[in-house]
């Protein structure tokens, strides 16, 4: 076990010794305290002896499966999350892992970036669970990790609370990066379904030919390659909530099928003629104008009216005033801790730039900027020159069009001389002229000035 304690404790459970060693080395290097176990029994013993924030378990192991461990953790440990890893990836495995309570599901081989991102998400949920009561009692503007004190966000928190108290379908709109999934999670975890799965699906990230099977599952023989029946993500969300992000990206045929789910509360697996009732709440999100898409016959009106029972319109970051500074402070604290960097702060001028920038990428862009600054800035005070170039003021680069050719030529020659430190031989080479011509041009641009080789640079 390592001595790193700053970011949380992780237990890795895998019968492959090399996998345990690799994960322990990688995660220890990221600042986590990591222990390992080679089978479920050893993992259960360790969990009785120590507090663990996250269990990362293999699926198939001798003497007990990872699914057993997932269920044990879910039913016996209040503030411990579980991540499933497996060398036998399948939709059915992912569905079962989510149903049994795994927060994340990774198929081998996975990259370090994928591992770190999944662990970070799970750890964030642990922190939210442990501080949930404090946040709601002392800081009502921070439900489920959503930060803000602006009037726009107070309205959002009120809308989330109202939506969480009902079972109605919710349509969440807003630009990319405004936190639509965070809002959906807040609705779910504030509702009576909070102990059941929350299953997010990026409709735009799944090919249309696969989306129906992914959502509803398929029976054996439904199509070429369907060698066995597999459940879909609606099965995984049973009793809980499914979040359909980028709903506008679904095809016309898929929109018809989703409309049936909303109307009849039932799904039909691909290749089956028998419908099955499902108890799933649907939340949907879009970053596009569905009204405009309906006018172009690119989105069904009947589906829109079914989805649009309750609406939450996430504000753009530029509309949230000083929330920008609150978020910047939050991300600085997060990433200085995560990357083990010195505590960093902004100058007043840098804060002014952050406050006045348009933020087309919204909160996601702000987070990425802060993360990059923490990694790339060597000093503890971040000033305006440290900010990305597109955020800084730039003087107009276009040359006025009322200048003579001689004036333009003289300025260009002076620029070349400056760039080579006054070396006239080198400047003449760049300009494609000889030194005599260069001296003459300099003399012409400044009549009465010396023309010798050692003349002062102008």
C-alpha cells in the first residue's frame, strides 16, 4: 500500500497480479492511496478493516465474481463507490454492472486517461454523497456539484427541486458545456428514484443502426452477429432514470420508438414481437432549437410535446455574472490538489478578463482553461499574459490603407533590422538586396542620417 492519502482510498480487486500492480502504480502516481486484493474474500476482509472510497473490481475471478462484490458494497457500505473492469466486454455486462450498482464500467484494454477520468467521476460522487446534507443546509446553491449564486442559477435550482418532486418527463436545454447532465443527475438524486440507477446515454455518440439495440436490447438471431439475447439500457434503468442526451440527433424512426415508450411505458427488444412494460423516468437534453427543427420536419412534434412536460433551460456562463469567479476558484482548488501543485491565485486583472470573456464553451471551457493553467503556469500568481491568447486583448493587426509605398517599405526594413539585432548583412540577405542598397534605403527613409555600416539602427 502506498502512503498517498490526499485524494482518497482505492481497493483494486483482480486475480491477475500484473493488473493489480499496474493499477496500483498508476493510481498511486495520481495521489490515491491504493490497496490490492486477488480475490473477493480478501477484498471483503479488507473492507471490514479499512474505510475505502472506491472499489475497482474485475468481473470474472475464481471464488466469487465481481458482480457479487458490487452487490455487497452497494448493500453494506454507505459511502463507497464501485467500478467494474473486465476483459470480456459486452452490453449485457455493462447493463448488469449498472443495475447492480457499479458507478463506472471499463472494458480492457483502457487508457490511463480513461481510467483517471472514471476514477475522478466516482470520487466526485463520493464527495457529493458525504457532503450532500451540509451543502443543502448551509449552501443551498450547491446541489449535486452545481456551483452558482447568480439569479439565473437560483432559478435553475428551484426548477430542479420542482422537477425532482414529480415523476414527469423533463426536457433540459442549453448550450454545450452548460451542465445539462449535472442538472439531470440533480433531478434524479433528489427524487424518490435516487436509490435506483441513473443511466446517461449520448444519443449522438451511438450510430443510429445500433441505437435501438443499445436502448431496448435484442433477442438472439435478431440480426447478423446476434448470437445471444442481450438487455438494453432501458432494462438497466428499471426503477430509475434514463437520461437521453442530444435527443435531437435521433433519426425519425427512433423518434417514433421513443414516442411509444413515453406513451405506453413499454419497450420491444429488437427481433421480438412482445412488448415489455418498463418503470423508467425519461429525462432528455438538447443543445439545439427543437422548435426550429420541427419547422424543418427534422424532429417530431408529438415527441417534443411528450418530452416537454417540464423544462429546465440552462443559462450560458456569460449570463451568470460572478458565478464565473466562483467556478474558477472551485476548479483552482480542485486541480491544484489533484495535480499536487502549489496553491494558485488570479491577479485582479486576470479575474477581470475571466469575468468579461464570452465563454462560448461555457463551464466546460472554463474548467479546461483552469486545468491547463494549473499544469502550465510555473508561478503562483496567474496574470493576464498567462491566459489563453484568444482571451487577451490584441491590437488590430491590419495596416492602415492611407500610407505610401515608401512608408510601408521603410517600416518593413526597420522590422527586419530589429529581428536580426541590427545586423545589416543578415537583413540584406533576408530582404534580397545588397548592403549598399540597404544603406541607401535607410538614408532615403531618414534624410540626413548617417549611412555608414555602423550607423545607429532606426
